[in-house]
């Protein structure tokens, strides 16, 4: 890495529309170029732009990954969403329907 504006993990997460943990995972896996300074990850703006432009199979990589705002990590475990009330079976059914509509 050579110069350029340094972004925090939080800044990168906002720009990529991902969670901070997902950005840290990209960094640990070497998929996103970054460096650690004093125990914190930093990403150069041009590296973040290059990462966002990566293409695999003719599609932009980030288009194939669910947005952090769209994921519901506990929904499938809890099984209760709007319309499900306190009946777990109805909640699970409502969750599945909502998930299908999002796709």
C-alpha cells in the first residue's frame, strides 16, 4: 500500500453496505487490501474502490453477497416475524414467506 486516504473498517463497511465484521473478514482472508496500525485495520480508498469493482463470473462480486441491512441472522432461529404472533409455527411460515419475497 502506498499513500492515499486511509479509511476505517466502519467507513469501509458503510461504503460497501456490509457489516464491520464482514469487512474485517475480507481483510483477514486477504480479499481486501488493508493494513493494521496499532491493532486497527485501515483500508486505502483506492483499494476499497478496486475491491468493489472486482468481477467474478461476469458479475460484480458485491452484487452476489447479501447486504448487511438485508440479513436477519436471528430470524430463522427465532421463527417469529411480523404476522407470526406468538405461535412459532405461524411465525416460521411468515418468516419463510417474507424471505421468499425479498429474493
